[in-house]
């Protein structure tokens, strides 16, 4: 079969475009890989066409997944670890933009995948089906030999080949990391130790603020607002008789997957993807909540973002688990956000801290008002006015829709900044109301927002320790600074060190290193 030069050129251009897709770039793409593919199609025909179509389809899907993950979470897609994120992403789209938008996104993705595969299949046909003259086949053999030899000379690097190889190496490394993680989970020097946390004589609240990262301190656009809030709150907390120390932690994720940070903090292991998360949950590792329960605390998780079954929570050391449906909120949702942070904190006090005869509490509270889509942004009410949540209804239906906000990158950033500011106002005012006889509070971010929103591609989040002076002072060895604002350029502690730091700092007897 014969094909004209124009069709051959167009088919070659399609294959070149696939090879040139980011994140791979550079002169090696067209000089080495495209002629090599075309020569293989000329020589082998139909078999090469199938192999090339499958290989390039997988390559382009991986590249698109990397680009999407870079935008959302600031890192590349791990085929072994990240497949469980697909249904989680659909749930987020449904909560923010509606079921129709989620179905539409899935349909567009399926059609795009089919279109890519068809385009590659079409582009390989003219080169694989044409009847080439013997001289042309001999030239193709020469091209193959030269193209295969060039990378060994160092003249060019076959970037797509290196890219594909790096993905295979990442998959192998992920499997090996999981083996190491299971081994580390079983080797816990704190398991079975008596006297842990005996320095603490009150409730302990680990309060995660959604998407609260170092950008609030280092990026002028966000810092201009958030540093003012922190300074005012610091003065009020000091007047209330509370002590504070603050620093930075390095989180295992960015842009989403808050539960990875929760798990890293609680388990003392680096949990950076869903596969590692499942491995840690299944390992029987003693989290800080297990150990607190053994030390005589009641333990709880207050999780307003949990709207579906959460069976793995039974293995995390919590006596009480309060998902969205059990917090008593009867108001309207704020799009994906089920309830404002002020209600979450009020409900936690009502349900877990109102009984004077109860055990001291060691609880995790996840605040979600600063979660995407960051609209509408709540505002604080008088704390004594908080009832069943219907008092927030007017706020929940006010402001811009997610579709309007997300059409404009600058508008998204403003809404994100305002949402974090609300969360900080709420959490710090809550701490102020507790006074010096209130709980020991660890107030921290779970992760940075996506780099395009935070305008910072780093993994660091803030941690504020708030409470009575005698307890807060026990964190002085962490390198934290008095007050709510760490110095610029402060080093960050990996988040997975926090479990052991807390256990060591608040235990009277010498603790294992």
C-alpha cells in the first residue's frame, strides 16, 4: 500500500508530538526516538505497530497523569501508590461542583484516552503498512543501528526512554519501601513502655488546619493577611495567660491527601502515599492515640470531612470517632466543606469535653473550612450563639460559586487566603477562650495548598504549641520560637518525628531514642 508524503509527514508529526509532551523535553527526543520508531515500523510492520501504539499510549497517559498531579499535589504520579486517588478525586469534584461535573470529568477523561490511542494507532498505519523498497529498508536498518549507538556515545540522551525507565525504577522502589515500612512499623521502642505522657495533666488537642502552610509566612500575598492575624492572636493569648511556641514541620504531601499527614504525625512513620497509608494501618503500629489510651486518656477523632464509611479508623487508636453525620450539624454545607470550623470546635467540646467526671482527652480534630473550593468563606459568630448549625445557613448560600471562583487563578488565591485566615481566627480564638486551665493544643497545618495556589512549592507547614507555660516549655528542645511566628528561614522538622518527640518530651522517665 502506498501513502503520499503529506500523510507520512502528518503521521510522523503526531508521533513526534506524543514524544515531545512534557515533562520530557530536549533535542534528544526528535533526533533519536522518532527516527527509531519510524524505522522499526518500516522494518517490522504490523507487529511494531501494535507494540508502538501500546507503548506510546502508556507513555502519554503517564505524562498527562504527571502533569495533573504536579498541578494538584506538586509531585509526579506514582503508578503503584496513587491509583486509589482516582475515586477520591471524583468525590472532591462531586462535592465541589456537583455529580454532573464529576460524570462529565470522567467522560472527558475516557474520551481523551480513546482519542489519544486512536491518534497513535492512526499515525503508525502509514509507516507500518506501506510497501517499502529494499533500499529504504536497508536505510531503516542503518538508522536503527545509528540511533541505538548514539546514546552510548553521550551525544544525545533518549529522554523518553530514561523517563520510562525512571517510572519502572520508581515502581520497584515503592515496593521495596513498603517492605521497609512494614519492618519499621514492627520495630517500635515505645510499644509496651509504662509511664508515657505522665507529664500531661489535662486534655490534649491535635488540631489540623487544612492547607495551612509556610506560604502564610513566606509569600507576601498570603503573609500580609495571615501574619497580622497571628500577631493579634499572640497578644490576646498572652493576655489570657497562655504560652506559645512555634516552628515548621515538613509534611509528606502537598495540595491534598490530608490523611497522609495525620498518619505520619500519629504513627511516627513517613506516610507519603495511599499505599504506604494502607500498609501502616494494616501493620498494627501503635499510634500516639494507642499509646495515649494506654496512658489513661480517652481518645477521639473529630472528622467533619468524613462522609463515607471509614473502617480503618478502628485500627488507629480512637475510642470515639465523630464523622460529619455525628457532629450534629443541621445547617447547609459550604459546597464540599460540610460545616464551618467554628461549629466543629463547638461540637467537639459539647460531645467530648462537657462531662466533668470524664477522663482526660487526647483528640485529633481536623478543620476543613480552608479546604478547596474555598467558597463561600465563613465568618465568626458569637460562640454562645452556636446551636445546631442552621445559624450558618445565610453564609453557606452567599458569595461566589466554585465555578465563578475557579475561572480566575487570582480569585482562587484570594479565596484560599481568606479561608485560611478564617480558620486561623477561629482556632486561635478557640484557644484563647480555653484559658491557662484549658487543654494543651498542637495547632498545625496538614499540608500546603497546591503550588499554583500557595505560590510556594515547598512541603512545610506551621506548628503552634499553645497551653500553660510549664507544658509548652517542655518543647523548648525542638528548636521552636516563643510566640506564633517562627523566624524566617527556620528549619522544618519532618512530621513523622512528632509522635516520638511528644512522647519523649512529656514523659517523666527516660524514653528510648
